[in-house]
């Protein structure tokens, strides 16, 4: 048989499997695990390793400090995961052969479920309950995607449940003691103001100015005035320093416009959510003096604006 015939009849070399660049960390892990995710239920991954784990085997983190997840942002992350895969693995601890508990990466886990993934890359490590709480809180704080109240609550849990002093807490999260103290003081504000800060109705600067007002009623009155008149942080600080809280300001200038009727922050947020769902875009409702105000509807393009205008037209 000739050499050419031998070459023709020789078994073809196995095709080399090339992972796509758009598959994220999954592609890198699958190369070394070669579909070991199918055997995850039978053989647990070793501690301090990264493996592909079925999402159905991962329990939620009971110490998760984040209480609110933006559903639109989750959908956007899910779309990104569909295209790119998981870039950064979640972190879990092993509870049993088929059971893992999430330490960090709640948004990635939820978005992966929305994207329809069966398995995701996870770093497996060993941790007791207190370490779970501390790692979850610190990981979330350091990602800087919590709102001010969630950060304050996380700091408070680290102090009370992990028995950390404020100096130790500052070292763990990379903040000085005064920053930690300022966040913890936010939890002394009335619930309405805390909700306003959580929902970004007011800023951290507004909240810090309100903390210096001793009377709760005065705090709430000034808070509603901030919302109604869209006061800047500097203006609020001036009012507090001069003692011109809402009652004092009215007494000094009786001809001033009466204060806007106080609309509960929760009602404003419900209205915004209802309108956002109606128009499929972000909507802001801002009350103004004497019952006036404005409604802002965001759009991303000319086509998006035309879509909103079509909805606004009477049937």
C-alpha cells in the first residue's frame, strides 16, 4: 500500500476544541474540568478550588446584607452573561455532597438563573457561620454597590454580630473610623428619612446635615422641604447652621410661600414605579412648592422618545 493510501486510510486526528472568547470564565474552567459539572452531584469539589456547580445546588446566603435588587439591572446582567458567560466566579461554602451555600455573588447567581444557566463557576472555601457573615458583609461593602442605609446596616451587623470594634471595623473595610461613625449615625434618623436616603430621594450629604438637627419633627419637616424644593446640600447646611428650620423660617418670613403638602415618600416611590412600568422607562416624580411639581420620563433614543409620545397620545 502506498504512503498516500496509508495517509488516506489513517484515522483522522481528533478536532481540537477551541473555547470561544465570549464565554467568560466558564470556557476556561470547562477546559480543565471537561464537563465534570455532570459529576458534581457524585463527587464534591475540593475546598479552595474553582468548579462548575449546578445552580440548583446553591442555597441563598442567609447573611446577605443587600435587601433590594434592581430587576432591570439584573436583566441587563443576565443578557451580558448569555453573551459573555460568568467573568468572576461566585464564592460558596460546601454544606454536603450536593449542597453549597452562597458566600458572595448573589446578583451573579440570580442573573445566571434568569439567563437559563444550569451551572456556574464557583470558588469553594471553608467558613463557619460568623466567617460567612463577615465575608458576605465585607465583600458587599467593598464592591461599593450598596446604598448608604445598606452599608450602615452592614456596619452595624459587623459591630454587633461579629463583635468588632469600630477601629477594627474600619481596618477590615478600609475606611477610617469617622467614616464608619458617620454611616452608623444614619440609623438614628427617622424611618421616613432612611427610606428617602435608601431610594436616593436625598443624598448622603443631606442626611449628614439632618443628623445634626436634634428634634425629630424638625428633621422630618426639613426632609420634606428638601424633597419639595430640591434643596442643595449647601443650602440645607446653611439652614441648619442658622437655625432656620422650617418652623423658624416661616416665623421670620410670614409672606413666604406655604410649604408643599407633605407627600409620603413611599407614595412617591409607588407612583414612580407605576409610571415606570407604564412607559417602560425610568420616571421621576418631584413635588414642588404650592402643590406644583414635575414628572420626568427618561428616554434612550429618538425612537424611544417616539414610543413614549405614542403612549401619551389619547386613544
